[in-house]
């Protein structure tokens, strides 16, 4: 029988009330509890006080606000999955949420809780890193923002300081963007063996030059605008203006494939570029062999899933 | 240290002084004596402990009883209404939806929730809905059939009249 050790329970009635309760030492925020309570059962977490924020409706929202998608920390996975506006702006959210745990767990687990758990195998960390989201953190001294790419300091470790509370996540919405998430898991509801998320912003190519095959070096496609023969515009794929690639469960720093992103910027959005980006992403991550597979298998998945996510993201771009 | 937890379970009010660390499944089974909900894997994987908190199913091994304070809980004992089995329960009878029966209460609570939101689910939707629940007898085929049976025999006619309608 697994039971948590002794703990005090407080129910917050407002964000301000939650912050005052969190000022006590050895306090943890209790939201969906679907990571924290199992960890408490195993004594991997032993807080002295739990602050239940489930009643804070002010943190449970998903809304488009100007050019930002704002997601309250207490939005449930099921809320994000069923949010039409989130799915229109970023199909990557729906791709990923379909794969998070199972439908019952998704009714309770929260978006903010997933980010704060900072589990290396947790899907949304890579997704929010890919879309370059910003975390809004409330504390006794007011509000501060942290890019999600700087939010995770390491496994189970975040930029949230004692006494602080993740309030919301803001995602910049820009036209010409497509996104996707691809995951391989051993069975329904399991943690990923590996997963990749991609966000692409493309600009229509006019008069873009592509190098002839003969001048390519190292098997990499040329950058758009490089010297070489001119391909008729009607057959030229658009150019990648910006790329975001998040990797899950493969030891990528801050869940990001930064080298692959840099590689893609300015290149034509074709399968060759995406395959090369997948190879670069696999080269720079650090998967660990475990019960879900050996290292080389996980690297293989990174190559393939990154390329697939990029292809799907490109296909979803709405000009 | 104990705290007061007051809940309405299947329409009946209960209040108990319990430790804050007490899990909802143990509150339901040990404090209230409602043993229809089963305590299974303890790791939120198997789903035999699924009950409803307000209008949503939850794995009650992964919720503190304290979190349910002031809320309504529905357990498998609350499926029948006015002495009539819920169509989901009848479906499990009609289609042999259980073998050992351990996963059954959780399966039925999830099935009721599914049908309330998708009255006519196809097989893929049913399998997705119960994908977070484990039948160690591996009787999934008949569980899916049972839920389909319930979809085809909605509550309006009264489950008691329907018993034996179809096999």
C-alpha cells in the first residue's frame, strides 16, 4: 500500500492567498496532483504543506489575447486538447495532448503542473520550448516572466523559486506558422521513448536560388539565396524564416534542438532540409539507454521524428 | 492532525475527520464503507479506482480525500437509479463484460462518462476512452461490446425492461 507521509493541507482561495500560504517553508503547490501525489507515495517528494490551488478559476483559462495565446497554469490537459483556438494557432498542442497519459488523467493533470514537474520525459516541456513560450510567474514581489527555454534548470528543477507560483504561459502567435508533434511510445498512455515537436514560420519564396546538386557539400541542402542555378518560382518551396524544435526524453538541453534550428533558418522548406535537421538534432542530444530502448534506437527516433514533425509542420502552414 | 472532509457521495452527505494524506479511494472504501470502487495498482495506471468527482472521472488513488471536500462524488454504487441498472451495467451483463470483475467498476464509470458526452461512440472512441484502464483478464473485446450495447440501449426505455432484449 502506497500512501504519502504526513502532510498538512491548505486550500487556496485566491492567487494572493496561495502566495501567502506558499511563503511557509517546505510547501508544494497541489494542482492536478497526478505527478506530485505519486511522488509523495514513493517519498520522492516529502513536502510538509500542500497548497491546493484547484479552486483558483482565475488560473484556468485558454484565450487568444491580441497576438498571444494565453494558457492559465491550471488549464487541464483535456482543456488544451479541446480548445479550438489553441488547436488553430498551434496544432502541436493537440498532437501532444492526444499523447499525454490517458483521457482520465488528462481531465485532472494541468498544463502548469506538467511544466513545473520538469520531468525529462514530459511532453509539454518540449512543446512549449518549440513554440518559444514565456512563463509568467507570480511571487510576493509581483510578477516576472521567464522564457520557457530558460525555465527548466534540469530534471525536476525549474526557475520557480520558493514562494512563487506559475500563473500562466504565453505563446506568441504569428501568421505563416505551422506546427506538429510526433511521439513514439511503447503502449497507450506510456511515457515517450522519444518525441519531437516542430514549429516553422515560412516566407513565400520568390526568385529564391538553389544550388545545383553538383555544388552541395556534405549532403546538406544549400541555403536559400546561395549561388547556383535558378529554379522557377512555381516549383520553389518557401523559405524557413524561423524554426523551433523541441525534443522529449532524449537529454536535449532545455528540451531544445538549437543546432538543428539554426541550421534550418534561411533554408528552403523541403524534405532534404528537414532530414538534415533531424540528423543534426540527433547528433546533439544525449539520450540514455533505459527500459524504453538503447541509445542508438533513441537517436534513430530523433532523426526520424524530427524530420516528420518538420514535414507536418510545413504542410500545416497557413499563409 | 486531522481535517474535516464533507462530501456528497451518490446523493448522500458524509463527513469524516481524516488525515490530510488519506487518498480518496481509501476514504470511499474504508471510511464510508463503499467497497464497490476497487483499489488496484496505486500508481494511476490501472483505473480500477475510477470514480467521478463532480462531473469528471478521476483515478481516486491519485487524489487526496481532502481535495474532494465540498464536492460531489459518484461511485459505481451510484450508477443504478430507482432500482434500475444503468445501461452500462446491463451491457456488462448482456455482453459478458467482466471475468474476474476487478476492473469493472472503473470501466463502467468511465463508460458512463463517455456515453454522456458521446452517446454513439465507435469502437475506436471506446478503446481510446478506456485506454487508461487495465483488464488483467484481457477481456477488452467484451468490454467494448458491453459499452456499445449500452450506447444502443439508452436510459430512456428503462434498463429493467430491456433486460434480456438482446444478447
